[in-house]
C-alpha cells in the first residue's frame, strides 16, 4: 500500500544525489583551478546549489509525511469499522466535519448541533470511506517541524521514537534554511557558502533515514492494525 510513496521517495533521493554529485564536481573543479573570473562564477553556482539542496531535502520530508498520513487514513476508513473500534484520538480525523460544524455554528443552532454530535457517538456509526481525503495534516498548517510531527504521532497513537533532540535540531535547520531561500530573505548562495560537502552529506543521509523510518512506522501500524482499540 505504500509502494507508490516508496517509489517516489526513491526518485526524490536519486534527484538529491544527482544534485549533490554536481555540487561535488564543482567543488573538485574549484580546487583544481587558479583564481579567474570564471572561478568566481563557478563559486557562486557552487554555493547556490549547496543552498538549494535544502529546498529539495524539505520537499522530500513534506511529501513523505503528507502522503503517508493520507494513505494510512484512507486504508483505515476502508476497513468497515465502527467509531468505537478505533483509537479515540483518530476520531478527530474521521469526525472532522462534525467538529467543524460545532465550531462554525451560530448561537441559534449551537445546542442542536451538540445534540446531533452526541447522537453520532450513541449510534456508533461506521467510519465513512475516504472521509479524510483532501483533509489537511493534523498540524497547525505551518512547515513540518518536530511539533507538527508530534501532533501527527499523537493523533495516530504512535510512539514518537523518531523525535529525538538530534533530529529536531536537524529538521529546524533544514526548514529555516529552506524558508529563508523560498521567501527571498537570503540568497541560496549565502545559505550555502559556509557549508562543507561533508555537512551536506550528513543532512542527505539523515533525511533519507527519517523518511524511510517514517514510512516503515506507518506500514507496521497498518499491518498490525494498531489503529484498533
């Protein structure tokens, strides 16, 4: 069920590795050249590519997280389960339309909507198929950081073993550098100029490990029906 995500993740990793290969090639060329105008041009390109790598790395993280959550919710919704058969925390997803109705209703219909909402629980309705399609991630809508990932894990009642301090710092670094480039606050060259090849390799490896493990966690979650009470 996660084969499409794994394939796309592999494609993104190949893209990142190809991008990184160009950076290393430029690094080698710079080490071999004398100082000329051409070298300064290559140095600018070299630093720009190093900075732009943050955009690719964040894109890989965001795709993996959003698509994995989407597939997990879809698969659970297709199991023909009643509301009381799944982890209570999942109800905020499968009953999201009802929660939204409670929040948005005017004073005139407030109590009736609350009664309607409780009726859903007492009748123990079945989960509607594909009810979460096109629903935003269970986060605050901002870039994916540790807080957003913790919210996702809490919603699915998955132990957040991935969220250690080291990964939290790395993710913060990737998000902030990606944002400052994407919003035009800093050039990609300025972001990349102080980074060594080894720095980038560490980030590539850690992002790949995170994405692979994130998919595996949800794969295990579904295969072992951990969404059930």
